[in-house]
C-alpha cells in the first residue's frame, strides 16, 4: 500500500515538476456545454440562507460579454460524483486523522515524509487561514485554526496533515506586518520544496490584485513553480467589482507559463466555490482521478 502510494507520489512529482503544465492543460473550456451540477442561484452579496454555489466562475459567465476563460483555455469541471468523492478526503476518517502537524520556519525544521503538499499564500489578511479552516470545517475542532481581523497573524509555516493523502501549508502573509524572515522561510520553501504540488496565491475578490500581489505573481513565475489564483471573500464583492477584478487576474494569468489557467473563486463565509477547490486539491495531490483525463 505504502509502496504503491510512494510510486504514485513519485510519478506525480515527476509529472508535475516537469510536464505538469501539459497535464493540467488537458482541460477543455466548453462554455456552451450546459454546466454539470450547476445551481440556479446567482452569486449574491446579501443572502446567506442558500446552498453554496458550486462553480462561481460559471455563474458569472452569462453576465459577461467576453469569455472569462478564453475558448483555447481550460476548465477544471469535475462531475458531482467526482466532487463528492473528493470531499470525503476532507472529512476525518478517525479522530486525529486530519491534524495540525507542526509550525516550521526553515528547511531543517520542515516535516520529512512522502506526502504531496499544497501551500496557501497571499497578502496579510487575504483570508488564508479562513480558507483552510473552511476547507477542513469537518475537522475544525481538532485543527483549531485561528483567524483574525489584524493582518500578519500567521508568522510561521503551519503544516496540516490530511491522513495519508496530502498536507496543507498555511503560510505567513506578505505586506502589512510581514515577518522579517519571509524570504528565508516562505520564499525558500516555495523555491525548494520537492513535495509541493501546487501553491495557491490568494487574491481578495473585492480588492483585486494589488501591486504587491502582482509583484509576488511575478516572483512565483520566476521560481518556476506551479501556482493557481484563488479569489477570496467573494461574498463581499458586488458582481461588477468581482468581474473587473477577475478580468485583471485573467490578464496576468495569460502572460504566465506557470499559473493554472482557471482561477478559483471562493467564500469562506458562504462556502461558494469550496467544493470545487477541494476537488482540485484532491486532483493535484494525486488523490482523485477525473474521467477522461
Ligand atoms: N466576508 C468574508 N470575510 C472573510 C473571508 N475570509 C476571511 N475573512 C475575514 O478576513 C479576516 C482575515 O482572515 P484570515 O483568514 O485571518 O486571513 P489571513 O490571510 O490568514 O491573515 P494573516 O495570517 O494575518 O496573514 C478575518 O476577519 C476573517 O473573518 C470570506 O470569505 N468572507
């Protein structure tokens, strides 16, 4: 079992470190196909008494004249069945199977294991800890993730182990109140960590990409690491602002060789977009097969 997992993990590492982009670019954006599992409601900033929107990008598309993702690009669009399968990974199978593993700063303190990792980074206060807390809501009591209105609270790399599946890494924020060791710890981790399968660069849906976000977007591009934009707090943005900010993200993404073509839109408050992001995490960590890929 372990052997099998290690082989699979090595396979994924090899693919994702070398021809990762080819694999991820197999998704076909097909705006005319009727959305699978799409709910009828539109994104709303006011109502919380509704079920979460599964695929916020698709809900926004009819309100925008141009394709939010060009037709030549790619859409991660798992079936309902695949999404439900992926969600099981985010629920503890037994007490402690999803757990806070350790806080670390430098290379020698990092956990040693054969687990794939995904990291969450972004401006201070963008909602990194809240997003991880929401993704793992079923394990919230064990994880005890702290969120705060005060920017710059996460000072070290926090590792959360998700069974034998993968680890999620909550990283210190850049910008206001960022720790002095950011380059030696966070940037070095991103540049050198072999277990890292995907870095999620979080951008505030209401504020959009700040000059600092653009700087780090370009920095990650220079690191040759695969990353993906997650727009957070979409419940706080009116639709027109969200679309404007999304278009700006897409313009940057179009110039990039390492950023995944499809941004993910999420709200940790309403739950919009979380199930899709869970499925994507399950996919990039090698824990989920998608039909036809
Ligand atoms: N409305 C809304 N508020 C959010 C959302 N996500 C986070 N917040 C709020 O934004 C603030 C910052 O959230 P955190 O998750 O602590 O942000 P962080 O990026 O981890 O912050 P640092 O650790 O300081 O870098 C908190 O007050 C959260 O309640 C969201 O999706 N919607």
